[in-house]
C-alpha cells in the first residue's frame, strides 16, 4: 500500500487545531509499521507523545504492556479518556511534552506522531535528559528528519545531526506524503527510529556539547575559528584545531560527527 494514498473515513469526532500543530495519522500501513517498530525490545511500557485521536494508541494497547500518553490539547484528552479510559493499561497526562514531568519507571518504548511545531525540542529533551528509554519511534517533517540524518558537507548537517548521531543509532523507517494525514500537511514526513548508543556521551556532556555546537554553527559560512572569535583566544583555537588535525579554515559543517567530543574536551580544558 502506498504511503501517498488517501483514505476516506467517517467524520472525525475531534477537530485538528493548527495551534497544536495537529495532523492526525490515518494511513493503516504507516500505523502498522510504527507500532511494529515500537513493540521491538523489552521495554516495560509505552510512552506516547501527542496521541491525538488515538490511532497509534489503540494498536499499542493491543500489545498488553501499559501505555502512558502525554497530550497538550484538552479536547483531545477528553476524547482519549472517553475512548480508552476504561482500559486497565492506559493512563493519560495533559501537558506539554517539551516540559511535562515524565512518569517514573521505564525504560520506555517512546512513540509519537510529533506536532511539527514542537518536534525538535521534544527530541532534544529525550536526548539531553536522563529519561529511561530503549527506543524512540518518531514522525517528523521531512526537513527535520534530513537534519537529524545529515552528513558533514551537507546543507542539512548541523547541531541536531551531531547530537542525534552521537547519542543514538538512527534509522529511517519510511517516508510518507501528505495524504497519510487528516488534515493533509503541505510537506512530506518521515518516520525515524532511535536506539541509544553504548558509547554515547553522558548527559551533562551532551548539554555542554550542544552549547558548543550552537556556537560553532552560529554563522555557517564562517570558519570555526571565526565563530569562536571573542570567546576563545585565537592562539588557543589554532592549537586545538592542530591537536585535532583539523584545518584552521575548517567550517563547523565539515567537522566529522566523531570529532566533536574531542573538540569539546579540548575547549573545556582551555577554559578551565
């Protein structure tokens, strides 16, 4: 079944709201693929971000493991509570997944058709905070997915690429078109799976690394040395780059993913 096919269904009982970035998933084959990926592994339960009308929720609850859903829209919460509230494994938290308290327990298998206007901060939270999870299966706008998967030298390569790839093994499950959603967005989407790397930086290091990445990519056409100017003495910058066997003229977009932890260590040593 093509992921670009359109579907006809009975009128939804929940109206999508632009303010919440809602586009409800209605493609059965995509739902099946996402749920199958989320079910892999031995997670204690599921954590669903932005369940909307519950297309993924219904399929995940069929697994038998408990599911906690986090939903910002109060109308969606009322709908979900009416639909699934009697299920013994279902619990619902109304709140913003960017900052809502994640329930104790885990490790979680986390899944979500993420609202496009909050997808990056939601992913960043799961990468930076010590939340127990063993997989993330998230839907993104295609452009954001390309940034996550970006390689050095590509326009899409940036802080999100480096952080994601240092912390996780990232795989693309599928690309899908606007016809898989109601209402249909104006862009394509992509589903990515994240699994934690055993050699990932610890969580305090990740926060320091992200700050360095944002500084280094602040002006993409400038060299790394120029982006650090006024923050790091030029002679020290030259020495750091030499130690890392990187050109003095290198831009952040050309620095390999695996080189960034070493750059961070040398920067922190120089600032001590």
